[in-house]
C-alpha cells in the first residue's frame, strides 16, 4: 500500500508554485485609475487674456490659425465650464500650429494644480489638437506629486468658442492610471 503522505508531498509544489507566482506578480499589476473633468479658459483677448501668439510667419501677431504660429498660454483651469467656478490650477505651456492647412495644433502643457485635492501636483499633456473635430484625443505622458508615474489619455471638446475674439473654453476629460 502506498503511503498517502507520498501523494500529499507531491501536491505541495502544485499549490505552492502558482501561489508564489500570484503573490509576486499581483502587486505589480495593481494600479489606480483616476478620472478628472477640467475646463481650460483660453482667451487671446480681453482683460482676462491668458494666451498670446509669440512667433509666426508674419511675426508675433500672426494668427494662430496659420501654420507655424507659436502661442504661449497660462490658462485658468476650473472644475466647471463657468469661468467663475472654482479654479484648481493653470494650464501652462504652448500650442504650435503644425498642420500645413492651419487646421491642427500641436500642444504641450502642464496642468499645475494650485488648489483642491491635487494641489501641488502636475499632469503633463502632449498631443495633436485638430480643433475642427468635435472630440480630440490626447495623451497624458506623465505627472508629478500625486501623479508620479501616470500614463493616460484625455478627450478634449470645445465647450464655448468666440472665434472673432479668439476666446475658448475647452473641456478636458482625463483618465490616468498610476500606482
Ligand atoms: C469621460 O470620458 C470617459 C471615456 O474615457 C467617458 O466614459 C465619460 O462619460 C466621460 N465623462 C464626461 C463627464 O464627459
């Protein structure tokens, strides 16, 4: 008669190996996912002007609608579409018109949180903005503080546009994963 302990000893590695594998790999795959909806107020005119063109084919005053124009911005970031809603940060960086027909921008900016639960942290945003489209997807390449090691994407939509005065309110719907 075979000793039942023999079979029991055989089954230990069968259980232990998958268990160890799970223990070692599980925490690495764990991430948090955060969704943020923010509104950026990008105004090229008015008392609350927050953006300006700085270079272009006809000098600093070239329209942002022309290929090659560079724009610097320090736009308020609020929790709602209303400019009077709570300001939680600033969108600081630049846009460059980078499509020959003028219909798309390349953007690179930081969302610097100055208030709210992410105060002191930043999100780094980079991507194409073919602004003629209703929805534009961009990437979130990294972040600092609470957002260290983040990666993600966002959907950008124009909530309000006054083309004459070049004043726009842009909605950013951001989804990031981090540890
Ligand atoms: C934000 O985008 C996600 C998809 O990434 C969508 O499921 C969600 O409804 C959007 N939220 C808002 C408020 O637009």
